[in-house]
């Protein structure tokens, strides 16, 4: 959300009723903070996973998180969102953008928890669907609140 608020992205000055990070700390610090938080997620998986979790599950979770943050997830969705500014998009394109922004990260948290906790394939996919729905709902609400209001959500 830190980078999403930047002037070169969604250009939001307020986040949850408070000044956006780039307004308080500057754009340079906000970019570095956003990058660092993504790296911290990988570091946390590597440092905090106990020996009881099989290495293949750790690698699967790391892959899931990388995919969610990269070009097939958050970065790709944000790219399409930026390139759609001022254009009419189809419902399918809008859904793709929304499910590949914040929704991918919410999905990844649910999926990674299931993977690391020993969930089977069916459980992982159920949580993937749940995370996608929660993330999509968040993104739609966030966009609606972003039109002419001081965002609180």
C-alpha cells in the first residue's frame, strides 16, 4: 500500500485517515520501505520456519510469495492498472487488474499459511479461493472509497 499511494501510482495523499507515507517520509523513503517489506516477508519465511516444516513446503511458500509480488501478481496488476488510466476497460480486464494487485498478496498469505501448516492440495486451493475473494473485495472497496473521499478503509 505504501508504493500504491505514491504520486507515480495512485497518487493518494491519505491512507486510513492519515497522511500517506510519502507525504510524511518522502517518496524515496517510501519506495525503499515498500521494497524492504517485501524482502522482509521472504526473510521471515527463511528465518522463522521451524525444522518441523519440510524444506519442499518452505520452497513452495517462497515461490507462492514471489509469484504474488512479481509480474504475474501485484507488479503485473499494478502495471495494467497504470496503463488503463483514462481508458475504458472491460469487466474482465478490471477483474484481472483487481485480482492481480492487493488480492494476490492476500491470497498468498492464506495459501502460504496452509502450505506451511501442512495443508493438502484441496485445502490449499480452498484457501486460495478464500484469499482471492477477500483480496478482491478489499481492492474494490478501496477503489470505491478512493473516488472523492478521504479514505478510511
